[in-house]
């Protein structure tokens, strides 16, 4: 049964639209289960009814016309209870509702299972049989398993259809007449709030070089031109392959050489070429036509029984990518076509992608994967671009040029917004601008509570633009310079000289204010294209200090560059990420001492700077006093600490709702770290995102954190919160919060408190469409 199940899922996921998806499902299930009927009812949220959308066995004319209310029939019961109903004779069930148009009167046995996606019921999958019998347990289990797997595919196909603005069958209450097609306005997609703010703009898709899946739909720029580009790309690939084949001829075995022939034959395959050209004639641009045809072939090959033929899927994809990279070359860079208010959408956001749109034109960001505490999200917050991530159902390749609203507060995206919704969100943007303008005056004022407690506010940097932004906002130091970010937008490790230059820029711009440079923290969700780390569990793997201690050549070069950059300025501090054991700190300190000695021997005027440890894993929490004895300061990385205490991947949208910065366990750990470090007489600071939240900042100040380091963008808000409260009040807020048992309750309480203090403008604004 497992292979049948797999095959159905594979086949269905390759279907081009919702209608074919549903049609395939009912046909395949009916055959696999040898039943007389298989039907799908999908829930129509506009009319609040379950509509028959596909059937095998009932009258086809009833499709799209027949529907049941949420409380009607056994289908309604399955939906309401969100569990299967298995009946020997459906007509004897009290909820039975006879649907005349379907011709179902002949069928007695009934099994209905809910189709559930992200906790909501999308519809009901039904099988029926003439005889009186209960479907057996294995049949029920098979249907439940299939339904769970198909739910995501149906949701995706439904979403794609709705943004395509295809006709949607809208049944009337009596369920007999088709209503004319409607254009779907305000189609909402849920994701994870990643950077606050609202943006309205036009979609630009971040295409990844030679990645077929990220090619957007676009109209042809003229059929002739597209055909020419396509021909030229084919020729170039043909030349490449024959050159490659010749140069490798001596080194390849005959069967490997045969692969080149296979590729060349595929290029000459008139059917493949013809299919792509046909789509171009229909108005698709060459890249989109190539994507459709190649991906369909890949699907076909990967479904084949024969292992050899299945392998061909890889060859077709490879060939497609080769052609695509030539097409991308001839199409030129994305910047050329950027609208003024660009909303950049990517499957996976990377720092390099931000450069695809000129800064002044970038209004919002959307990513299909990733979550609110991923590094891409942190960067988005630091540049102040409203961002929604983890919008897993978004058919993003269909959205090029479409108008969308990005609600970075609630983590929602609206496609094809109505005038009414646009107006409501425009109002939010105007209010936000007014709040930001009101905060500008704080730049030169101290972050001082009403009872005179002075709280230093530092910034986290990484992007070049962060420096100016930070100084503009009145930052008093850098609490975290993420050195890996400049490493990520390159093709190989930067040399000592290159590193020196960028570190010098930071140190000089901030001198005499302190600049805390973190040694390279790669791994987890921060990959270097030229140093790939492939792991099943990257956040528990080779990350941060673990990598650099294994590669002293990388560590030493970096530390030497930092030390040389600080010559004559003396405002450098070095910080070690992802530390779990004492011996890691000892070893890192030895390396730093070695670098200092080497440089002194070479004649540089350098000395050992203050060195600190980041507390980011639970193991470090419980050894914090030992660490504090060894180093000069402790800084808490609450982003990682939260993910490790709660065992929630900070990058995974599926569990984003469980990532709770105000979880009581996290707050207790933070309080413990501050108290223990202070007992050792060492300074303790925090550089995680929690410090950037006005409510969080008040709690951290009350816990005894001596420096709060945050993204520059949020600094004015945090300053405003601190200036609006007394330390005593913050302390009583903390003790109240520490008695609470639930993260959401704490969050809510913080919001209410800020409002009560007259600081409501620092919390999330009132947003339209929140139901
Ligand atoms: C943290 O983990 O809180 C932190 C500041 O480091 P990063 O977000 O870069 O992992
Ligand atoms: Mg971290």
C-alpha cells in the first residue's frame, strides 16, 4: 500500500491546477480502494459551504453545483468534528442529507475523512459503496494517511488558482446554479511576522541563478525575441557539452561518455523543444516556458518504475538548468525592471538577494521559507523593511508584477488587494510614519529612566549601511558586529587585508565608542557558498566556535585582522559565539594571545582587547560564573538561547508559533545569567532581538543587564520606552511577569503596561482584517 500511496501523492503533486489535482485524487483513490465512489467536497469560506468539487462515481453534472452547509449532512459532521465517519449505511445516520443531483441514493457504505491543513478543515474526502458494510480499519487508515499528505497539495493548488484569478464556482444556497466567476480580492496568505511594518507594492521575484523552481511567470517580451534567446541558449549548451565531452574524453569510461550523447540527444529532441516553443507562442517568456516543460518532465521521469529511467530526471533537470543560466544571462539583471515600491519575494531569502533591488526602491520582503528569528529576518529588521516569512502556501512564481500588501506585524500577505483594504493599510503606514518622526528628536537624549537610571543602548551591525544608520539613531557602541555577513556575500574567504579594511571601517566610524566583534559564526542557517556544511541537524551541529576552533587558520586570520584594524583606536572587543564548554574558551583565548604576540613581533602596536563569551546554549547558562571568571564580559544571545531552551528551530515556520521570547523558562534563564555574572563582578549585556522590543528591554533593564544591544532601527523605540518609565516601575513589572506561567499572557501584559504608561504607540498598531 505504501508504494500506491507514494505514487498517488507524487502524481497529484505534479498536476498543473486545482481541477486536475482533485480529479486525479478521486480517480486514483477510487481505483486503489476499489470503491464505487470517491468524491471531494471543498470548503468555500465565502459562502461557508462544502461544495462538491470532484467525483468519480456520482453524477458529473453535480460537480460545482451541489453543496452542503457546515451543519448539513454527514460531510458537514466530518468537517465539524474534524475526524473520520465510517458508516455501514449512511442513509440511517441522523445527519444524512440526500443530495438528489448526485445520484447517491444507490450507495450505502460511507467513509468520510477531513482534509486538514494548518489546523483548519479544507474539505472532506468521501468514498462510498453500494453494499452495506463498514470500511475496514486499514482502509480508513489509508484514507487518513492520504488525506493528511494531500492536504498541503490541495491548499497550494487552491491558493495558486485564487491568485490566478481563475473562475471559481460559487454555488448559491440551493446548490443548483453556477454563479459567474468572481475575481478574488484580498486573498490572504499567512506566514510569520519577521520585521514589523506595513508595505504596499509590486512584486519582484528574486530568481536564483539556474534554479528552475524560482523562475517567475512573465509575459514574453515579443515572441520572436524569446524564440531567438531560446535558440541561442540551446546552441550555447550544445557547444559547452561537446567541448566538455571532448576534453574529458580521455578520462571518462564509455558509459560516462554516453551521458554526453544522452544530453545532446535531449537537446535535439524536437518534442521537448516544440513544447517549449509552443508555450512561448502562447505568450510565456522563454524562462517560464522552459521551467514548465522541464519540471513536468522531471516529474514524469521520477515517477517511473524503472530505476534507470528514474535517474533520467536528474539529467533533464541538469540540462534545464544549463539552458536557464544562458537565458538568465541574456535577460540581464533584475534591477533593470524594478518598480518604485518593490516587494521582493524569494523562496529562501539571503543577504545577497537584498542587493537585487536598489535600497531606495525596496519596500517589503516576503520569503516562502524561514522564520522570524532566522538571520535573514534579523537583517530585514535592521534595515527596517517590513517582512513576512514562512508563507509556505504562497504560489510565488505567479506573482511577478502583482500588487500586494505585506503586513509585517501579523505575518500576512494580501494578494490583489481591494481599494478598501489598501486604504485601511495606507492609514496604518501614515500613522507609523508619524510615530517614527516623533521619535527622531530622541537622538541626542540619553536613555534615562524617570528616576535617573542610565541605560547604555548599543547596536548590532553586519551590513555596511548599519553604521550610518546606527550613528544617526544615537548608538553608544556596537554590542555585536556579525562578521559572518560580509563573509556571506562573497565567493571565497576574505584575506586578512580585506577583513582588516572592513573592520577598520567599523572601528573608526564608532571610535572612541566600543565595537564588539564576534568571531565568525557560520553554520546553522548561515551558510557560506564556498564552504558548504551539509548536516541533518545544522543548529546542533558544526556551528560558531566549533568551526573556527577546528580551523585555526580561519580563526587566526580573522583575529589578526581585528587586532590590526584596532591599532591606534583601542575600541575593539572580541566576542566568542556558541560556546558550550570551558575548554573552548581557554583554547580561543590561547589563539587570541598567540595572534597578539605574533603581531607584536611583527612590530604592530597591539594588545589583547577585552574578550567576552556569548551565552547562547543552556550549557553556558549553568556555567556562566566559570566563564565570567575567564573573560572580561558576558553577552547573551537570546535568539539562540530561546531556540535551544525551547527546542524550537528558529528558522522553521512550522514551529514558529512555539518560539516564544517571553516563555517563562527563557525569562528565568535570562535573570539567572544576569545575577550570576554580576556576582563575579563582570559586566553583562544582551544582544539578542529581545533587547529590541520595548517591553523586553524594560524587563532586561530590571534584571540588571548593563548594556542592551539591538538593531539600529528599533533603538529610538526602546529609548522612548526607557525614558517613559522609572527603574522601580520596571522592577515591579518584572516581578509580576516572573509570576506568570504563560508566554502569551506575559506578552499581552507587557503591551497593556506600555499602553498604561502612555507608550501605546511603541506597540503594534491596530491593523485591519485581523479576524
Ligand atoms: C543570538 O543568538 O541571540 C545572537 C545575537 O546571535 P545570532 O542571532 O547572530 O545567532
Ligand atoms: Mg546566536
